[in-house]
C-alpha cells in the first residue's frame, strides 16, 4: 500500500510535531517573527504538511465549496466545518482558546494568542482542517486547548489508534450510528525526528492536546489536532476489522450495497463497473479500480479509484476502513475525495452517499451477528 493510501487507511494524523530553528531558542514574542510566519516554520519543521495546503479560503476547491469554510476574522476567530465529507448543513465550530486576533490571512491563517509565546495556524488540506499551534517556550509540558461547538450534545468514542470520534450523546452504542466527525490520532515529533509522547484530554466541550517535552526538546513546538472529513459509523457490534474483512471475503455483494458489485471480494487492480443509481433500471456509471485491500486483524480495509466515466470524476477515490473503538465495537470509516463539483447537486450526492454507507454498516452488522 502506498503512503497516501496507508494514511487514509490507518487514519493517522492529528499531528503533533516538535521542531527547532537552531538548537534550543529563547521564547519569542508574537511580534518577533519566530512563530509569525507559518509557512516558513512549517517548511522548516514539517515540509510535507505544507505541501498539503489547499487554498480553500480565497479559491475554494470543489470539496471546500460544499464545506463552506469561512476565513476567520478578528470578530470571529473560529472555523465552522461541516460534520463530515458526507454531511448536510450541520457544522462543528472550532476555536483556539486564547486566540485574540488575525495576524495573517494567507492560505494558512495565523491567529495571535493571549500568550505571546503561542500562535495558532489554521490550515485547510484535502482531508480536513489542521489546527496547528506554534509554541515558543521551553516548558516541560506544553498544552493547547480548543473550544468545540457541536450541533447537539456529544459523547466521545476513542478508536484503538487514539482517534477521538464525536457521536450524538443520545445515540445507543448498540445501534448503527453516524458520528458528527473526528479528531485524528495524535503523534509527536521533534526536529531531530524524535517521537514525543502526546495525548488528548476532553472535558466540557474543550479539547486539550498535551505534548510532553523534556530538556532535549528544541523549540518552537508545533501541535496540531487535525479534524478529518471522514464519515464514521459505529456498527454497534463487538467485532474486529478483520472479521468484517472475512465476511466480505465470504460474500462481497451480500454486504456492499452498490449495484454491479461482484460476489467475490475483488483483488487489487481489478476493475468493476459499479452502478451508483438507487433505481435498478437507471444507470449511473461508477467504474472503479481496486486501489488497495488489506487485513491487519483489528484493522482492515479497501479502497477504490474512480475511472474515466465515473459520475464523481476520474481520479476521485473512496477508502473504507474497519476498525474498533476501545470497548471493542466495530467502526466503519469512509474517506472520499470527489473531483467533480456538482454545484447544487453536491448536497444530494453526499446525502445519498451517507445513506449508502450507513446501509453498508447495517448489512455487515446483520451478517456478523
């Protein structure tokens, strides 16, 4: 599996990176320039993250047009993000605690903080929105908090990799439930490539990311909760990703609810002429190639690349991942990248996709019980 596919499959990024400019540096103020230039700092510490920036504010992509990302202003220092790439009109609003003003409104927005040693960077990328915080300090414990406002009350379900999934509080853990969205699992890295311990705390609508530093840590520090556009559906059954994979291997189209799906679980490289129409006598061509397929026991998945003639556009992709939360319940994660902008039809398309993948999870639940 290539790097892009592995990232999607394992859902690994609520990234925390720790880096330096040149050895241990003294804390900088917000006006010193040490942490004001987001692009320069990210380029120095984590250049691959910089390459992921999508100019969603000035020239929205088809993905972000639908998501309606609005650039933060001095009057509104939060970002409203649709609950998933398959969402409707509901949004989650995320605001860095202590943010005071906009320092820069480029593709990566920079917010000043009450603490002169902290700036917040907001970076739209193709898989979500990254909230980086640049911390110019040599404290042994660094933490940054974010207020998160959901359409309703939430409960948090943590996956095995540390990803935090936010579900409606009144949802039954034994039912098939669609989540509001998720913050991808945290990781930490310093400029020398040293991994640092990091974790999330969640209390009363505030997410706090804590990075444990020590005397060897070099500064500034970048800490980045990453809100992903994935769709998360809890299947409400105690099963592993591998067991879901095995059921698909027994009979693929017994659970996969798209017309034209074969009975045999297709191999990597296979081309399938799917029909995405909910009406059997109407054709909505959706030809795909199997991009990846894997079974790692607790986690498993497969992905499709859209071919020429696909209604979503050639080069679109969808990735299905089966994993578990920490109580052992099966979770279906769906990540999609759609090339075609359908304008007013985007909302209907995403609603149909959400319903279809909800059906996929329900079918698997029925087969695995």
